[in-house]
């Protein structure tokens, strides 16, 4: 057995009271592509930050080619032969490809010796089959797929032995994904070690030699990719079977009416989308990053000024492009960016609960605070928020409790309306998730129309009554009832052009 | 080829400068008021007062920071020059530059170590420097009694320049070369366009930030000290309005408040544009407020062109 | 706009005529190009000087160009130097800083461009660098107020008393000169005590704030007997602060006497209302016209005195009617 290129032994890291990594061990050998899977919050990104020197582990040993090392910063990690292609690329758009390849390199001389650096950058790009890229072209002009190739070329030019790729295909087109796959296989053949972080199981099975699964910061399993099945990986990732988490669907809740969207266009993001979200049901709009799913909800909430199209709620038209107009039509929006678009972080939890509906507690413009407070307390009980927390500032609450506040606002409304949710459980722990899922069903029963977008497939499969899948701003699939199962939705998202199911 | 020329970072500052020049010459209608050596000299004298402050501030803006303390350092350096540099200008320069660099270093360290916003920190620096200058001068304007030195820095050289403007040109040229041929220039641009990306790529961002604030302090001190020599006086309240023209010059020079754009030569061109406007309109005998209106209109135009909406539309027009 | 253009054109024609005449010194102001380099063009006092100078100078046939630099001494030096380079026949400058303008004056002298100084007293020892200074004796303006304070206190039956000064910028220029004058008089009357000299930099709002603080500070010590606002806007600011603080104005016991420094519209009103004792004449229109007269004399080849001083007089209730119009600018 040859020595692994890099290995972690018993690495732990906690941020305050939250353990991000618990005693994780992992080793990657030369010529190996290791898949790294896990839910959001499983510890994948912390693990990666530990390897790049962006986070110091609390305990454990990192060995590079057998030598124990303390990785001080990204520069040091590079000099040890570790290279990262992060989900958000680390390229400076206004610099040329050449400058980006050498940006921050440890051996980049103070005064550029252009000739030599050019040759090495050229060689690195050529090795990736990117002979067509001009070294002097600014990165700004490149599509995402080519930017990724520049990132990889940067690592190769600096002699990285171990490449870490974090969700590299999230924003790529099919052709670009194909190209990336073959590049990575080529690098494996040259003896590089690769850690491939992805929740796209199809890619993992196609590319990886072995797979490691993390859950809640702990190592769950490591084994060869052959012999694993999609189901076994998912069970490892979730630690349970689907059913427990999600409340039963209530078929009786379906009612007449709902939200009909016709020819919705948000320039550059959504192109002529038409769909129907029935009242009393949960409609999910699925899609990868850049699919435009999130923008649909933002447009309905009036937060996309350039949105055009025809939206009717129970038959009456909604004015697009104006948040107050949407709010007046009982359209509530739970943002994926709670801090910026949802909560008032410096107000108390109670004030946040009643904030969006002050007019309902007012007579002739004067707010009745006693009545408002009573109502707030009532809602707090309904959403499962303890009374002691009501006086705390919203910014001090956990992600789950913050989200409960936003749902509570919907519950506070006497008239049912439309609840738009982008990533409703992002940053929410497992226990609070179940509460939130229960709340969503409650709202259905009260006659609300729920439209949700989420990057977590199991949430789609567990909660949605109706799933629309978008790809690059267009609708590509529609599933209902029994058609909603993980593999199918995953296929819709990742192989978008195959099914012609879109109605 | 045309595209790459248009995208060159110096293309716009140069275009603005040339456009202003042509406009002034056209308004002059061949009377030779604008096309005179005196206009050029005047332009370079304005450059001598403002160029270095704009350069330092411009570098700060390139990395998405701001340095309000330049105005304070500028006054303090002038007072130190008047205080210590009367008999020996070199001693005055040493004291002024030391003060400028120390103020910049301290501010840079505070910003980096405590993770504070540069606007707040440098506002503190500004008030501290002005306060020190008031204490030093006891709220009186100080004469700088070295007539030979005054005449030496203001004497006209080759018709267009003075020692003062030549020093500024030399510093700008040096910075432009360093920015162009070393990795620092690339790292500054990278740091301004996306600091997280620059860190991930391995650029030494903390060191650069501290160095840029120190350099900004150095620049403000050098020009403040030289202005005191040229005007033979120093005052805690400052001899010249520094920050608005410097910020305007940086923006004309292609530096955006969002960081990550611009070049030192662009900033220098921005300062020259301000000087040209001032000198040219003076030569035309335009009333004083015309200069402000013209400058305001140009800045507004630049700001509108920089807006994301316009950029998107332009891009769509180009079909990319 | 068209007017200005034709004006510039006329200047060009005149310059041509001048060139054809062989450059012999014409004993006439007709067609002479004069540059006025000003400080605060937006301040009513400065605006008054500019307006009256321009009108009178143009009536003599001069071509007047105006530049203004606010408080920016560097910019003013630049505007002045540009004027020198462009060979104006005469430059009239109101220095932002008496000190910072000196090198530029020296360069004008070297280039043979004559200069006149307006309003702001030039630095001592620079007499060789300008033709004449037209303005007021600022020390005298201070002394007049000093004498008035002594007199008013006596008339109010007070044996001495406490006075506070709220001044214009003391860094240099008018402020320190007026202060020196008033202190000189008061020093000869040891029973009058100057308890505070506060720099309000000519700013009304600052003056009001400072006055309020002064009243609070001295309330415990029996209050102030008098306040001097170095310009009328500062004196009126002190009156407002006194009214807000409940300090009584007037010459009775425990009441406050307020003295202005150079007359302005609001000062005239305050004297009329009996809230302010007096002010001192400093009239922009007189100054502007005097400057134009001096320029005309200069072009006519007359020898000018180094100083052309305008009369400064005390303005109180007795002679207010005579000054009211001139002070309202």
C-alpha cells in the first residue's frame, strides 16, 4: 500500500457550542478520486476549510505525504500541494487569465518574469485541453465552465498534488460537466488525488473511486463507490428513512383556487414560465443554482422590479414588481436571506411576529399594543416558540427559531393568502425542521397556497404535493403525487433536457 | 482588437481627458487662451497639489476601503514642515513623512487586527491629526520662512513643470511601474474585486492593506509638506480642500467605489483632467462656478455609466 | 452667455488695438484687463464688493474677470498665478491667507504684473509687492468697540465688568487684528476683565453654541456684563442664545450689553430693537467702488498711497439712520 497524499486523523472542530467536525478521519491516495457526501451542515465545508488552512482544527492530525503538518493559511496549504476549487470561484474578474493563475502563488516572483510564467500557465491550460483560452483575456469575459478550468489550471501550475472540488458542477451546463469529468479523470491518471464534494449522486457514481459520507460533523462511512447504491448513500447521509420527518399529506386540504402564473419573465433569469399552484397544497419549484426557481418566488413577492407576466391569485390579477402590492394581496415571503429580507434583527421576537401586520391591530392608525401582544403570544404558542424567548432580539435566536417567527407572521393573518418560501429550512436543525414542516401543513389546512423552492431534494420529495422543475429559467418537468420520488426529481434537475414532461 | 482597447483600464480616463481638452479648445475658438504653455503649467500645478493624495486615496478605493485621514495628515504634515523645516527642509520632510507613514500604519493595523471599517477608523485618524495640528500651531497660521526653498519648489522648469509637480510625476511614475510589473498590482485588483477570493488564492491581503494605508499617509504628508513650502505657510485648518477633488479624480480615473478597478495612471489622468478643467476654464475667463458645474456633470455621467443597469444594457447591445 | 462671449470678443479687439499702438502706456483705463481673485464669492459681504467693483470698473472701461477660491489658499494662489501668466493689466486680490499669497505676490512682481490688495490687510513687510491696499484699519475697528465698551459700562453705572469675545477665525487675518485693537483699549481699563475669547470662525451657528455655553458657564458667577461679536452675525447669534438662556438684554443692572463688530442687516435690526448697543461701519459697496477708483487712478499713471483706508465709524442708535441703507447688503 502506497502512502496517502493527504490524511486526516481524528480531526475535531467546534464553533461555539456547535460541533462542526467530530473526530473525522480520511485519507486520499495518489490516483484516487474520493467523493465526499453529506447533507448541508454535515461538515463538508469545514473539513475543506481545515485542509486549506482557513480554519484551525481543535484537535487531530493532518499528514501530507506522511508528515504531520499544521496548515497556517491558504498560501501555506498551496505550498504543501493542496489546492481548492471552491463553489464560489476565487478568480478576480478584472484580471487576465495569466494574472489569475499566478495570483497569490507562493512562488510568484515580485517582479513578473512574464516569459517563464506564461509558458507554465500555457502548459497547465493545455494539459486541461483548454488550448483555445487566451492568457491575456480578462476572466470577466469567460463563461463559468471556463472559469472553473482556469481555477484548476491555477492549481496545476502550482503543482498541487491534491485537488479539492466543492460542488464544482452546481452552475455548469451539461457540456461543461462532461468536459470537467474527463479533465478530472485525466488528472487521476496523472497521479493526482482528488476530493470531490457533491450532492449529485449521479456524478459521484460516475467519477469517484470511493465515497466518504459525513453526517452532523461525524464520519459515517467510507467505501468503494462500486457496491454502494443511491439508496444506501442517501440513508447514510440522512441517518434515517424518509418517512419519519414529514407529516402525512392531507389530501382533503386541496381547495378550489390558487396561484396561476402565465408567461412569467425575469430578464436573464426566468423565461416565460407558466404553472399553477393550487390552494391548500405545497408546490415545490425545484432546480439547481441558476435555474431561476428562487427568482420566481422573489418575483411573486414583488422583489424583482423587472419581472413581467400575468399572475392571478384566485382569479384576481397581482401587480408585479411592487413588494407593497404583493403584501396587500396577502402574499408573504420567507426569504433565504432572513437577515436581509425577512427579520428585523434588532427588534424583539414579539415585535417581529406582529411587524408585518400592524394595520390589523390598529384602529384609525393607532396600534393597540395590548391586543397585538396577546395575538403575538398566541402565535408563539402555535409555532412552538417558548414564551421566554419573545423578549430576545431576533438576531440572537437560532436559525430554526428565526424561521418560526417568519411562519408565525403567516399564521397571524386572519385571511389565508400565499406563502412563498425560498430555502425554508436552510440553517435549521433537525428538530426545528420537523416543527416547520408541521406548520407548513397547518397552513395548507387553513387554506393557504404554499410555494417553496429548495436545494434539498429530500425536502422536495418529503413535502411537495406538486413539483415543477426548472432548468435555466425554463420549466422542464412537472410531477404530482406518486411521481414524486427522489431519483426522478434528481433526474429532472440534472438531466433537464431529456424529459418532455413539461406541460 | 478594438474591444481590447476599449476595455483597457486607461481607455476611459484618457478619453475623458481628451474630450475635455477638445471641448475647451473648441470653446476657445482659436484665440490661443487654452493652447498656451501657461494653461499646461497651471494644470500641472493643480496636479502637484492633488495628485499624490488622489493616488493614495485611489489605491485605498481600489481595495474597497476609504481613507478620510488624508486631509488631516495633509494639514499636520504642512504644520510639521513649517515647524521644523524652516532652516532645513529635509528635516521638515523627514518629520512630515514619518508622521504620515505612522498614521497610515496605525490605521491599517487597527483595521486589520480589529476588523473595523476603514471609514470609521480613518475618521478617527482625521480628527486626531487635525487636533494635533491645532495643538502644534496654537490655532495660528505658521509662516514658513525659507524664501529660497519656496522659490526652489515653485520655479518654472521647462515651461510646464515645477520641482513640486516633477516630484509628484516621479512618484506617480514609480507607482505605475511597480503596479504594472509586480504581483502587488494584480493582488490589489484581486483584493478589491473579491477579498475572499484573493485570500483563497493566497494573496497576502492583510499586509497589502496595511502597506496601502501607510503609503496613502506618505503621499498625503509629502504633498502637504510641499504645499507648505510652496505657499510659505501652514495652518491646522488646512491650506486646500483635499478629499473631494481626490475622490473625484479617482473616479474619473476609473476607480470605482465598489473596488477592483482602476490603475495608478488612470488616477493621475483623473487629476490632470481636474487641473485641465480648472486651468482651461480660467483661461477662458469662465465664472468660478462653471468649473464646479462642469465637474459635477462629468462625475454624474461617469456614475451613470458605471451603474449596473446601464452596463447590462450596453452588454446586451454589444451582443455578448 | 452670449453677453460674456461678446465681452470676451471685445476684450480681444481691445487687446489687438493695444498691440497696434505699440504697447505705449495709455493714460487710460479703457480696455484694461483686470482680474479680481476673491475668497468667498457667496458671502453677501464679498458678493457686495464684487458687484460694486465690477460695475464701477466697467464704467471706467475696464474688462473685469472674477475668480473665487472659498477658503482654499492653494486654489487661490493657482488662480492668481494663472492671472499673472495670462498677463492681466492688474490683479485685485482678497487673500484667503495673508501669508500664503506672499510667494504669488512675489512672482507677480517678478513678472511685472501690478497687484492691488482688497479688504484683508496684507502681511507686514510685503509693501514692495503691491500697488495699494484698499480696506479698513482693522485694529481701529477693534479699538472703536473697545472704547464703546468702556463708555457703555460707565453710562450703565458699572464700575468695570466682565466681557466675553466671540470672534472670527483667529488663525490669521482680520480676527487677530481686531482682537489686538480691542484688547489694547481694554488693557488701559483694568477694571474691565476679558473673561473669554472664543473662536467661532465667523460662523453663526458656532457662535450661537459658544454663546450659550458662555452664559451657562458664567451664570454662577453673576453673569456677564458684555459680549462682543466680532461681526454682527456673531453678535446677533449671542443675542439669540441670551434670549434662549433667559439672560436679559439692556443696560440695567444684571443685564447684558451686546456689541457688534462690522455692520450687517441683522445688526441694524438689533440696534433698532434696542437689543444691541452698537456696530462698526464696514461697507462692501464703498470698498468695491474705492477699489475701482484706485485702479482707474493707477491706469491714469497716478502714484497711489500704500494704504487707501476707508473711514470706520461707530454705529449706534443715534446715527443709525445714516448707515442703515449702506449696512443693508
